[in-house]
C-alpha cells in the first residue's frame, strides 16, 4: 500500500518483465539465446506493454548456478554477446519506452573468480579479506541451513590451498564476499557505476538478506583475513551483532545514495523473502535503501488461497500489508524465476499447497516449494490462469512477469532443480505456446495478457493506490478497491470452481462507472451492484475520467 507518489516515480505505474537472455531468443541458431536475439524481439515486449526489462545474469560464468556464479562483473558472456550488443539493447529499449535493469549479485562470486583464486593462494593476498575465512567453522552458524540443502550440508567448506574454511550461503562453488570490507564495498559501487554508465535504470539486487547477513557477521570477526588471528572472538553476537547489522544496512543506504547521484531515475529492486515485519529495515525511509521489494508473503498466501478456493488467506495477508514510505513499492508476481517457494507458510499450509499443485517428488524442490510453471500448477485451466494474473495486477504494487508467462509456457522436469522453469521461449507457429501462433489467434492468452496490461496501465491507481478490502458477501471472492488522486478501481476475483453471486457495495465507486475490460457503462445502485462471477471469473470496475 502507498500513500502518495510523484511523476518521477515511473516504476509505480510500470510493468516489469524478467527474462533469461540465454533462453529468450537465439539469433544465430546455435541453441544459445543472445543479446542480438533479444534486440530482434523487443517489439514483442513493447506490444505487451512492458515498462522495464530485468535481465537475469549474462556475465561470464561457469554456470554452476545458472549464471549467478559470476567470474567477471564487467563483461558479457561471449556466447551471449558483447558489451556493444548490450548497449544496443539498452538503446533500443529506450527507443520503445522501456528501461533495463540488470542483476546485481554481490553476496558471492564464483569460486573461479580471479579474486577468490588469488585470495586462497595466500593469507597475505590482497583479496584474502574479500571473503570470509575461519580456521574452524563459526560456531554462530551452527544449524544455519544452506540455500541448497539438497546439495550442501553446511555453509562452510574447507579449502586445501587456503588452509582455512570459507563461508558460502549458496553452493560451495559460490564463496560469500566479505561485504563488511571497505574495498569490497567500493568495488560494489564501481560495478554499479559501470552498468549505470552503460544506460541501465537500476538493479535487481540478489539475495539481499544474505548480503546484509554477511556484512553483519563478518565485521571484526576472528581470523577473517587476519593472518595473526588476533580479531575478537564471536563478533556478530548480541550487541555487536546489532551494531554490525546496522552498519550493513547502512551499506544499502550508501548504494542507494550512489544510485541517486548517478541517475535520477534509477532504482533497486530487492529479492527480500521475509515477513512484512522484517521488511521495514530493508525499505528504509524516503530515498533510502531498496526502492521495491518483491512481495513473497503475498505470493505464498495467493497459492494457499488457490488451493483452498477461498480469499481468506489473501485477505488476512493484505490486511497486514504495511503502508510504505513515498517512493517505495512492493513487487507483485505470479511466478518468480527460481523455485516457487512456500517457506513463509506453516508446515501444514505448505503441505496443503504441495498436495494440491505438485504432489510428486519431482515437482517439488528443497521440501519448501515447486519447480512448476503456472499452467502445470493449474492444470492448464485458462480461466483460472487469467484470474490469477488479473488478481496479481489488481493489488497495489509493481507487477513483474516472468518470460513466457504471456503465452502459458511450461517447464521441463527432465532438467535438474530450479532450471526446470527456465525453458526456451518458442517464437514459431508450431506449438500452442509459440509467440507467432498466439499472435495469430485473437482468443489466445497472449492477447488476453496484452489487454490486462493495457487496462492496468490505463488505471494508475492500481500501482500506487491505497487498498481497501471489500465485503461482497462471499469469502470465495477477493474484492478490493484501489484509490489514488480521486480515482478508484474495484476488482473482484472468484477463487472458486463454481459460479458465485456477490454484491459490490454502492459507496465504493463515484460518478460514472465503467466495466474496464468491456468498456461498457455500469449503473451502481445505492444499495449495491449485484454481480454474477463465473468459475474463476473476475471483473474490474472503475470510476473517474
């Protein structure tokens, strides 16, 4: 929820689109997507109504974690293209009214990065303290779970060459950067400055809580790059932990200040999978820290609501959603680019969602989520899929689509782990989910998504508006109203596999009211408007000019 906005906050009424360059479009026929191919298909994104494109990592990488293990932050993977190709994509996007965000992955590097290779060679290496080292694993990390519990049983690994253990919240091939080190912090700003100079409009910041955690846990920690091992023991505990945590949060302020100094339009979009009560520190105040945080809490509640066929989980979550400072937004989404995580649900709730949408072991991941795309989750039910996207777009925030969602693209369970959902986008007419096939069919999901995006962009209150939950007489329907600058959009979404009759209160909308998808005028009686919603049906009604 938001209170106010200004014309400079372009993202509050924009639609994002996340894509994997390697799997989006192949210009050479070698089976590997590239920046030239992306540039050739920007008109598709423009017609969809995209306001900004978030590019997943395209940097040089051994691909141990699908590009999130980086060996050079200042280059493009040669198979993907060149810096010149990248600049041309940014220019062509600008020409079409779209901006570009890139991934900022600075919690860790690849173990093959020259920094780490130098760091492990000697305790006197310049880069030794760029990573987190201990003679023995830090006792404070006992019980801490690795992000990939199926592959790693600890967040510490021993390096024979270095003669010490190093910390890694992700794979052992992704050592944590010591983000409390001033040289590392300066390097992060240099990386940001480099890509800003090439025209990007900001960054999707990867694994923000772990980035902060590393900084808070490594400040003054014993033998972290200290060849004499004379640092104080167990730094990061108790009061010291709070002090270091505050300092690491201030690093987010430094990053945001740097961003504002370099670009008046740039933003930071954070991967912050935490409950609402822990989000405030990451958002900060006006002009501080993260601009947008993805709303994982709402996303997980949505899947619980879908499993139950009732709006109650969503209503409960939305009622607890905090009001954000000016210039801040939540990022809302139906499907993110990794596993569909359910880690904020209770154990029983999580089991309920898994049983409903991915009961097989090969459909699940880490015991906490799904590695399926939405069409499989919803058994290809077109009405239900459209309702889900309409619901996502109706909640105040910045909607972000994952590439291929606009054509109902599926996953590939024959590939391991999270890569299952990173399937190549089809552009031909030979598949039902091919872009050309759906382009030629006015009744396709692609055309429905274009209408949804266009409707969203025509109603700016849907981005920064203040949300009001409505009682329409049936809990199977999520009904809400978003109001901003004297205009209101009321949205009703039926989560049930049955027709539902409801009544929209008569005092929600003022003046002339229109059905936003049909364009037909609607008369709203003082005692309320009776509506019949088909199974998984939805209606958006708007007032004002």
